[in-house]
């Protein structure tokens, strides 16, 4: 006969393990929210620093920006587009972007302007000046490192929780 000997506090340990699954769901939610917020932070930084090698604005558009008092940065004219980048919780998870309901004072969709900047418009002779895609690629290349760091913190937390019981 084979006998398995359980510690005296097995019920407490099992309860703690049950709580771990709930803790894990919260950890994943916090991690995805933190990543969405980090994505926004990086987008805003690129807009301010103008540090992605975009095709230059046309001399005519730069002159228009100068004459009308607009910012001369590629992804920034009035600052509204930058201000309209949001982090939003949806039933599917966390999302970073510009809501389709956001409009400039003249009624132009801010999301549409962002799409034209991101993908270009051959009919308007506007080259693509991607911001969201390269920022996302860079984040995804670092996601493993980021997740491993956060996971180590979580495992330490769980270990402490189980060992306290």
C-alpha cells in the first residue's frame, strides 16, 4: 500500500492555490493594461521627439504650417491628434488608439487623419509615415522580456502567499 502524507495545513494550502487562479486573472489584466499604457506613452514620445525616420513633409505643407502657426513636426500640427490617443478597456481587453468619434473643429475625423499619416494617401500624394505599427513592433519584440520581468514578480508574490498558509 502506498500512503501519501499531507501536511497538517493542506486545506489552507488548497485554498491558497484556488485563490492563485483569481490572482492570475488579475495579474493578466494588470499586465495588459500596463502594456496598453506603455504603448500610448511610447506613441506620445515618438510624436514629441519626432524620432522615427519618416519621409519629410513637403516644402509647401511646411510653409503652410509656418504661416498658420502650426507645429512643424510630422505627426503634430495642433496637438489634438496626440491628445486624442486613448487607452480604453473593452470587453475584449485593453485598446490604445483614437476613437472614431473624435473630430477636429472643422468636423474632420482625427482617426482618419491618423490613418492617412500611418498608411499614406496615393491619391493625395501623401507618403506613409507610420507611427503605430513600428511602435507596436518594437513593443512586441520586447514583450517577452517585459512579461518575464512581471512574471517573476508574480511568482514571488504567489510563492509568498502559499508559504504563508
